[in-house]
């Protein structure tokens, strides 16, 4: 009898388990996530001497493209804004997907 109770509890738990959080078929999340990160990252900040994170990333990208087949050095100013901007973008889109799917599935 205890084994049957465990099996029934496991079946009930899997029957009510939520579907996958990530369903990449909603373009709203991608657009809102991109704009939700890009627009604020265009605001100037004292950390970059009044330049925005997005502006600095674009500027350093074009500076590196000026000497094209040679890639950026490890101590180049290119890496910090590029990595920071992309991490922020991916985090914003991930949280947007979690928020939209959580709302659709009734978590909040």
C-alpha cells in the first residue's frame, strides 16, 4: 500500500507540473526585452565619463573593426561594455520570458 501511495503521488505531481517556462514563440517578449534593455542602456553614466553603455559598446566595436582582420586584445576597452551589455540583454530577456510564462500559467 505505501508503494502505491508513492506512485499515485508521483503521477499526481507530474500531471500538475507546469509546462516548459521557455516557449520562444512569443515575439512580444523578444521585442520588449530588447527595447527594455537597449533604451535604458543608452542613458549616459558617470562610470563611462558621461557616455552610455550602448554608445561605448558601439564605439569600441567600430574602433576594433578599424583594424579588421586583427581581433581585439585581451586588455582592449572593447570587452567590458560588450560583455556587460550582452549579459544585461540576456538577463532582461530571460526575466521577461519567466514573467510572461508565469503570468500565462497563473503564478502571478
